[in-house]
């Protein structure tokens, strides 16, 4: 009887430890991203996004499709906003979202789109990911400000801001 009770306690303790390791914290209540020039600022409150000029004038606001908001965001000097992945670790239908200065969607890519574009086995991409299920590093704006770079699966993924086209290189 004591052995069964001890085994049950050990099982519950182990299950609790595993659940704690798998737990994903909610994003901070507010996150803010500014363009390098500080002419634009994106504020995230969960799924709510507010985009303002550096002086605080509202440009747009919207509810984002991400379950708890994006994992990362980037604002460029010309006012493009790049939303990267989901806060939670899922193969998101919103892996990359590119918005123009007015908040309109230029491009929208799912994780499956990313996997296909990279041309690398999904297991390799996931095993190399350090942010979510596909991002190894990034997003980073190129020096000319015309593209955003992500590293994933041992390859470089380039998002062209003018038209939302994705290209890949080694």
C-alpha cells in the first residue's frame, strides 16, 4: 500500500515537472518596437497593435491574427512593419506578416510557406530553430533598408520590402 502511494506521488511529481518545462509564459503586457530613426513605433498589447509616429500621432491600430501576438516584430525607417512568428511555439499560419506604413498587408506567409521556400527538411529547420519552430536568427534589416533577413535551417531567407517577395540563399 505504501509502495503504491509512493509510486503515485512520484508519478504526479514527474508529471508536474514535465508540465512546468512545457509551459509557455504569456507575452509581456506591453511590448514596443521602434524604427532605428525613432520616426515610428509599434506597441503590442497581446493581439492589439498600435502604430504611431515618433511624436505619438496614431497612424493605425488593429487586432493581429496571432494567438497571443507575434514572437518578434521589426519596424523600418520607412514605416514597414514585419511581424515574425507566433508568441507560442506552433507552425504558425502567420510566420511572416509584412505591413505597409498604413497597416495594409503586403505579404503573409505561413510556416509551411517558409518550409517550402527554404527547401530544407522540416526536421532540420525545427532542430536548428532558436526562436519558435523555424527562426535561427533574425529578423534584421539589411544595410540598404530594402530587405529583412532571417536565418533558418542553415539558409538565409530574404523578405523584399517593396513587394513582399521571399528569396533564399545559402
